[in-house]
């Protein structure tokens, strides 16, 4: 991730997230040679333009290299000592949003086809009812959000490393209790990411930003 | 472009120092470099990863004639590389049950990030991914580069910086490349 991560363009087509997730789903055999240091250099601008382009070319032909590239971006985001806390947080959330959107796209791929939707046209929003970076009691770890009229909701819970931990069934409830299997995987004080997808009566969906919370 | 790591201790390059203390200082600097990049879920293994990274540095040192300055950036990069290798290795481990906790209470087994859905849907999704690769492979080089980076999750300005283009050029190539990609996918029977 870059130091000046820009927000996603408002007009970005919805299919892009699905295409990203589909491309990321292509797994290598784990045996292809990957030069993680060279990828690091390319991502940090330490190679010439031609060399960087050659590395990018390899991402398509070598899924293992593509995986290493994605990890390099994520690890760059997770380096708290490198930037001011605010910038780190912004970059961390931006990276999380990318992958959560990709995970969401994978989820939605299993749903019936619908007309393309452009993000800029959506005016409803799912807003967290918890304070930023809330600390949830381990005995009652409840995620809450504000209502979108007539909507039913699904919740996804992820690790900071963007592993999908839990996905709720669709429900009209405005809260979700984090399950015991998730709690088992989160150390005391550990962070989780969460995201809500609201299915509204006209058949559309509204996806929340990625929120963060800590488990006591 | 990511910000270069600015502040890893330069202890390994302190002079004068006998070889032993130099490596001791290097080990400490490497441990810090690993910890600063290590995801929380892997932090229990940071020391082991630092050792692997250190071994890489030592192997590289042995191949060289004379000593090369071990810059903070270099140490950060080697630590990063060792972390990427370890994460990839763990992702390829067979899944273990949730009950399989380590002695320290943390889960040893990690799970591939994956979307919910039945195996058939997952297979279809991978088919779409393979079709995306095929379509991009057949695209013109510049559009392929632009869309490959964009689909790796980069924004247009990031794509422009990495590929050495201006934003407008990158934007055009991403836009046209995506249009080509959609058309190609539809030709293969996929809904973009």
C-alpha cells in the first residue's frame, strides 16, 4: 500500500471488486520461484521503470508472485513504526477495504445476476453504532450499526490479516454477536474488522465501510 | 509508492566492532525489523522468522567479497522477504481443526481466506479468475500491465507511479483495458 492511499473512486464499477477477487482466487502451486525481495523493491520504487514493469508482467503469469505482491502491500500497511499513527490507520483501513470488498465480491458472486451498479449512485449508508476502534467485552461482543430502512443485514468478521472469520446469516437485526469460534481465535486485546451488507427492499445492496473493534 | 522504512536501527553498522558483536547487533536489528512488519497472528514466531532472515543475510554476505553496508532498508527488505515466505508457507499447510491450538494458546493452523459458498461456486469463481488471466494475457502489453496492477488492488495513481506513467495515461489504459477485459470475458461465456 502506498503512503498516499487515495480513496476508491466513487464511480468505480462494481464488477471490478468481483474481478479482483476472482483473479486473487487463482492459486499457484506454491512451487514457482518467487523473488519476494525484488517484488519489495518494485513496490517501493527501487527498480527502474522497465524492471518494475517486468515484475508486474510476472504477476499475471505467476499466481505465487501475485500472492507475494499482495502480501507485500498488506505488510507495508502493517508497519506501525514507519508512519504517523493517523496515516497508518488510514492506510490500514484502505487496504482492509480493498480486500474486504474483494471478499464481498466473492460472496456476491454466488447471488443471482443483476444489472451493474456504480458506487457513486448509492446514497444510503450503513453506519456503525459503535465508537471507532471500540473495545468489546469478551463475554458480550456485540457489533451494532444504524438502520437502513427496510433492510436485512449480513455481517462479515475478519482478522486484521483479512481472513474471513465469520459470516452471519441474513437478518433484520441491527446487531451481531461475535461467535465463540471467532473469540477463540482472537487474543485478548486483539483486533477484528467487521463489515455489514444491507439488502434493501428494492433488491439492491449497501455495503458498509470496514469497521474495526478490539476484543477485550 | 510505499514509504521506505526510515528508522530501523543501524546497529549492525556501528564501528568499530568485532565480528561477533557485529552479528549480535545485526541479530537484534533483524528481530526488530521482523517485529515491525509481522502480522499479529504470526508474532509468536517472529523470533524464528528473524533467524531465517538472518541466515539469508549471512548467506548473502558469504557470497560477497568484502562487506557490504547492511543498510536499514536492506534489513527491512530481507525481514519482509522472510515474512512473505513464511506466510505463504503457512497458507499452504493443510487445514487444521479449530481445536488445534498451540501450547501458547494461539492457533497454529491458519486458514486460507475464502469466500463463503459451495465448492461448485468456488470452482466457478476460480474459472472466472483463470479467464481473467487468459484475457489479460491476450491484451496489449500496456493495457495488461495497467489492469493487472489495478486488479491487484492498486488505485489509478498508484498504478501510474509503479508503471512510470502519468495519471491520465494510466487512467485511459485501465479504462480501456477493463472494457476489453469485459468483452473478452463475455466472449468466453463469463459475466464480468
